[in-house]
């Protein structure tokens, strides 16, 4: 094999291995989901037995939403999904 071809191939592989992560090729480039409606509204009080409701601008993955959701201080509760 020609040494120049081998060197060119090696350079191409190294460049791709550096550029792909930098450029985000293969990454999810869609915008983040948006909460389009919520209850209670910002500044509105929630009854002690009240529910927090959120409506997103697209279908959501239940497991990832529930894993990312948190309240401080910690509150015991459950999730229910409506479609």
C-alpha cells in the first residue's frame, strides 16, 4: 500500500474522530420541550391536597419526565398522565 494513501487515510480518521463530537453529528438537535400550560400559575398558591398539572407542546417520555421532576422540599406524591 502506498505510504501517502495510508497517511491520508489516517489523517481522515483522526479528523473525523475530532470533528464529529464537536459538530454534534448524531446528536438530537431538536429544541427542548416547552410547558405550554401549568397549574397552579406562577405565584398562585396550591392547596395542601392540590395537584400540579403541566401540559407540554409535544408527547413526552413518561419515564424521563418523572425522573427529571423534583420538588423542594421533598413531597410524597404520584404521577398520572392524561392523553
